């Protein structure tokens, strides 16, 4: 009888613990809301004139996006090794999407936005900050991913501080069309990869076009002319939430670019193109009402959330390509 009661209490304790973990996990899996990039910059600036300094809004937005990884409910979860975090995969995938977008901009900030020409010196703060964001996102000890990201954010704040200081001329941000185009070319590749992975939620036959456009092109190893592409059902929700995170971050950064490069975009008659991209990305952040990511066939009974997300991303990417061409014109 005593053994039966002990087993009953142990079972009840496990059930209560499971419920507690489920509630915490549900709360920690809530995606952060979008924020107003202009208001965010004004709140951080010491005086209103700082927000008009080239690069201030973009850098502030980048910092806030990166800080969101640390400050959202549950904090940074990708490298947690204890429950309930270890049982969560949707939010870590969301975090990775945000992180990849921050990495792309950090690289462009270092080699393009902060430099006047190819022979100019790199900004010392950005030289140190950019590698900080490239540590393994799952690293949890000596050093932890969070510690490196926080150091990178601190270096970005130092760079921003010098941007806003008229007495210091070492830190610059150049709002040129070629700089913006170089970053957008990276974004195109990122969005194109996400779109392809999302579209692979249903089995499809794809013609190999890797060498198209160049008769002399070669590859390291031969492949067949047709490819059967299909994402494992275990990876569907991970790809979906990675795309949600990447587009959430990119939405804010493009809004900041709209502010920083307003004159350039107006001169190239490209403002409307950027606004259309932003609208497509806003659509990717609509609430997901389904309790799980569905994977119905293209014209089947059930919805396919991955294909819907891929549609918005593909349309945004097509507009990105057009915007890059506009910026490249004289």
C-alpha cells in the first residue's frame, strides 16, 4: 500500500512538473512584437538632433534587434541545456533567423557602410563587433553565445556614440547607393535560401540550373539534371520559425534603411520599391492561429503554412532584386 501511494505521489509530481514546464515553455515561445524604429531611436538619443545623424537610426535598430534576443521572455534560449528550454525548438529557430540577419548587416557595416572606398580603413569598433556575432549560437560555456553577443552590442554602442559626436571623426556611416546595394545583395541570397527551404515542404522535382547562363561553367562533382526536394517533417516548423525570425529582423532594418537612405532612394525613384518590400515582410508577421505548423499539399484540404510564408518571402525577394537594379542605375 505504501509503495502504491509513493508511486501515486511521484506520478502526480511528474504531472505537475510537466504542466509547469509547458506553461513556461508556452510563455517563452511568444514572439516579440514589432517596434517603431523612429520612436526607438528618439528614446535612445541624448538629444533630438542625434537621430538625424547618418547611421544613427540604422545602428540603433540593429542594437535593439540584437538586444531582443537577450531581453525577450526567457532570454536567449538556443544554447540552454536545462528544461524546459532544451525541449523547445521553435523559439531557438526564430532566434537563429534573427541572428543570421544581424550577422549579414554586421558584415556590411564593417566592410561597406562605415568605409568611404575600398582603400579606406575599417572602423575599429566594427572590426571587433562583427566576429562577436559569429560564435556558434549553441555555445553555452567558455565563452557563452550571450556573452559574445553582449560584447558585440557594447561595441556597436561605442560606434554609435562616436557617430553622434561631432568632435570625433573616426567613425562614419556613408549613405551611398552602392553601399546599400551591397547589403541588399546579401539579403537577396538569404531570402532566396529561405524561400527554397520553405517551398520544399512539399515534394517537388526541380531542374538543376546551377550552371545556367555560363557555357564554360563547371562543378566539383557531377549531379543529375533533376532533383527531388523534400524537407523532413521534423524540420518544417524549424524552417518556418527561422524564416519568421529573419523577416522580423529584416523588417525593422529595412525600415531603418528607408530613413537613412531617404535621399538616395528619392533620387533613384526607388522609395516605392522599398515600401513594397516592407509591406510583404509585414505580411510574414501575421499571427499564426493554428496550434501547429500545418503541411498540407499545395492544393490539398489542409493549409500549408510554409508555402504561404515562402510566397511572401519570394515576392519580397523579387522586389529586392528590382530595387538593387534601380540602385545600380546612374
